[in-house]
């Protein structure tokens, strides 16, 4: 046979496959109608495992066995997604436990941020809530999460990602641990300044204090000066120390906002070498609410430790035409080599496609949690 004839035979077989696929999906539609009437769950893992074992046994070699397994995993996945869609259209999937609101109640809110007065978190808080916000600060991220969890604060402002340093791992872990939810975000540009006491000059400086990350981000500037570098818990504490000591030989690397808080002078602006350095802060509360105009959803989930499991979870975004904007993984405590995935995607919890994807994920993933819509 020549190549053209072989291709014609493949085309004929493909037409049969398409016809059989459509017939199978029509039956899947009828299965969904049965499940709507009876309240039966869409995902039946035991049934699917038995089905895969059966179709694999019909093949004649290991290569075909593996290929058939992949093929039928996809076919059954598409069948489930069709059923989720029909159940959602029929209103049989129920409502998500989040309430849509027109605006967040921020006028009389009490807000907590981590760090000292003058921290970038405080600057982000003031940009989001306004200069007159009723606020207080705590030492750790966990303290901030506990404050809103127990009700001593209505909102917390927490850094979750820096454009150059990456994610703040602890925040991701705390979002999974606490029943607190993201309702907003604030991105601020990070411009480190060299701050000194009034009257100090660059030539006076001998010691610089700052957070290790800020010292690293300002490495090119610091290489030109023979100064002792001392790490601090955060930039605001560094500025506070320099102000309290009142020593002209000391300087802090921190934001201009910290300099204003502690009465320090800017000896030099923009000492960090990246002109595009920004940090994304999240606004967190203990209420399951979301603004009706929210455009981003954050979730986390675990997957079985087996081949293809993450791929099948991500296919829910593809099928529902949702744009995933971020994915991160964090190790699961006490379970070696297993991971929890954190995903951001575009959408609103009131959207049908979002509801459909989340219901599918909830049925098939382990411990899926909606972290917020904002």
C-alpha cells in the first residue's frame, strides 16, 4: 500500500471514532439526567478504575495497553465535565458558600498588619484603606491571621509575592491552615532608600541595617561602600533602631514611608538595583464574601500521588475556558514528596464556568479550598 491509501484508511477509522465518541457522550448526557433525578455523585472512582482495567485487558501489547488507558482517562474526563455542566445548568450542584457584596465594609474596619510602624505592609494598607485607617501591628504573619480569625481585627494586610524574590511561602501555608479568605489585593512599587538621622551624610555612614532580602536587592549600591551590613527582622525595625540610636554613622535601608514615620532623612533614593521591584499584598478577612465585580479566584488543593493526577485537575480550567494566571506548590507536612497546589485564575464565583470548574475540582481533588475571589 502507498501512503495515500494508508491515510485514507486512517481517515475512515477516525470517522468511526468520532461517531462512537458522540454516541458515548449522548449516553453520558442521559447518565447526567439520571443523576439529576437521583442526586447521585458524578465522580465514581471505583467504577472508573474497574473500567480502565477492563479496556486495558482487551489490548494485545503493553504499548497499546498504556495508550488505551490514557485515551479512556480522557474520554471519561470529558464525560464527567459534560455531566458537571448539565448539573450546573439544572441547578443541581447547589450554591457555593460565599456571599457576593457590592462593596467591602471598610469605613469602620479595624485592620492589622505585620511588622513595625513604617513597614511596606503599612504603606500597602494605607493605599487600600486610606490614611485614616484604624489599625494595629503584630510581630508575625501568624499573629495577623490569628487576629482576624478570632475577631480582634476585621482585615489583615499580608505580603504574598515579590516580583524579584518570589512568593512568601509562609503566607500560602497560613491561607490553607486558617479559615480566612482573600477579598482584595494591593500592589506597591518597592523603592528602597538609604535613611539616616537628620544631618547625616553618606560620608558619615559606617553601618547599615535592613532585612536580608533588602540588603541583597541593594547589593550593587552597597558594593561601592565599605560599610558593615547587619540583618534585621524587617526594614521598619531597622529604621526604628537607627532613629532610636540617633547615631550619624548608622543608616537603614527601608522605604521612604518608614523614614517619614521615624523622622529620618533620605540620604539616597532607589538603592535597590531593580527599577521594577513590586510586592503584591492580599487583604484577608474571616468572612466568606467576595465583591460582585471580583475578577480573580484563588484556590488550593491536593492531588493523589499518581501519574497524571495534576493534569486531570488542570483540565477543568481548559474545558471551562478559564485563564489560569498562577500555579505554586508547597510540600505537605508529614507527607514526604507530596504537594499542595495553589492556583490563581480569572473569573468570578457567580460565573457558570467557574462554578462548573470548582465543582469538578471539589469532587476529584483532595481537600480543595477556595481561598478567595477578589
